[in-house]
């Protein structure tokens, strides 16, 4: 039933007070998908105290979800840049970092905005922040914290690998994890505004080969500014 509830929310989103996540609708979904017929008597007081208790479990399951399908699309864009980076000079490596920020920043917004997972995640964040049910709020916040930690761990590993590849090092006392926290926080804010406006101004900057103009999102430009604060060329780096 939890899986069926998650499927409904992925298809329809979360309506106010989870009105589209009723026992009746979930029972119909389970019967359609599995052939098994459920009734209120099957679950109330046996598995969940009531419908609200069940809805809370579904929301907690979404908060626990570590599957982020949008990550693959972002990393595909990163790979397309990596293949063309000149690692033989400091200038080439810094230009590579700049291009990674520009391309990955644009790709991240595009793929996340098109996913069903991220809007649900943010909806659970909103519910956890405003719920008057203290127990429900606590459970969701604990699940969300685990989810945030998992995403931060993932991107810390990715960014650490990219920095090593580019022959850069962290400017102490900063850490790669702090950079990952800053970037993912910026991403959430950027996406919240993008989901409302759908159009956020971009800049044309002379960052391409020979000073060629390239389009930058404000999000990507901010990531680049952060990267310059967090990382510097490693004088001991030897290009592979």
C-alpha cells in the first residue's frame, strides 16, 4: 500500500492535506495492480490507526527515497565536458572547472525540473515544516535529514573526484562536503523559483574559446564563484 501511495503521488503530486491519497483510491490501485482486494477492516487498527497515519507513512517513505533519477542526466552533461578538458596547464584546468560549472548548472536545473521526484520531496519538506502533528513532523524531519545526508554524501564523492581529476585542491580550512552543501542548497532555492517563474534571466559572458560568448544561468555562475573560493590549483599535480 505504501508503494501504491507513492505511485499515486508521483503521478498526481500531493494535493492539500493529501486528499488524493485516500484508502479508497489506494485500495483501487492495489487491486488493479495485484488483483488483491483490500478493505478498511484489512488495515485500520491492524497496520495503521487511521488514514492519516497511513498518509504519514507514505510521506516518510518519500522523504527516505534516495533514488534521484535526475542525477544521471547531470552526470551525462559532466562527461561531455570532461572529454575536452586540457589538463596540461593550470589555465586549461581552470577553464575546465568553469565549463563544468556552466554546463552542469544548466543541466541540473533542466533535468530536476522535469522529474517527479523533486517536487514531491519539496512538498514533503513543506508539510514537515508546517504540520501541526508533532509526531508526524518529527518522523518526516528525521527521514528528510537522512535523505539530505545521503544526497550530500553522493555529491561530496562526485565533486571530490572531479577536483582530483582537474588537478585542484581544497583551500583550507574549507572542505569538499561544505561545497556540496552549498551547491545543493543553492540548487533547491533556484529550482523553487524556477518552478514558479519558468523563466530566469541568463547572462552572455565571453567565457568560450577565444572569448566567444556563452550563455550562463545565475545558478551556474554562482557555483563557479563558489568553486573559485573553495578550490585552487594543486602545484603537485601531474596530468595523466
